[in-house]
C-alpha cells in the first residue's frame, strides 16, 4: 500500500475512534469537524513522536502491569490533546481513559478485519519444503 494511503487510512481509523469516544464516553465532545481533524493530526503526531519515549521510560511499569501502562499513556495523551485543542473537551482522567479504550478497541477491530486483505500467492507457492516459506532466505537441503 502506498505510504500516503496508509497514513490516511490510519487517520480515518483514529477519527472513527475519536467520534465513537465522543458518542459513547460521557465527558468527551468536539465542536466541529475541523476540530476533529486537528485532534486526529495531533494525536497521530504525539503517538509517533512522544509515545515511544514515554513507553521506553516507563517500560518497567508497563511490564509490571502486563501492558496496561500503555493504556495509561494513551489516556494521558488523550487528556493532553483535550487541554491543547480548543473545541475538543475531555472532562477528566476517567473520560480520557474511556476514550483511550474506545480508540484502542477501534484500532484493534479494524486491524482484525483488514488483516489478510490483498492478493495472495497461489496455493502451491505459499510454502516451500519442510514448512518453510518459499520467499525466505533459508535454503532447504
């Protein structure tokens, strides 16, 4: 898939998650579609630049909580965006946590439905001998 199309698809999924959050979670609301676009772009930017650093610095906590710390990071980023963007309202931490859960679930569900799409090789060309993939660098002897 072309990188620009992939980016637009990820933004659409994120926008769907934010819209669902605003509909489902009390305390989350946005004023206009322009506000929604600004929220999606800023959340995407924060998830790309800031979230990896936060995950790195809180890795022991994330491991102790078996991954739930990542949800806490997502909630804090959601709350932060609610404080920065005028017209996007997040009432507090619990609303942000609910919004982060909805956005995460939306992403997972869309990923499950879009997984495996696209052209597949013919049945005889999927695997090489001894259960190895035909396109791997391993040579069967």
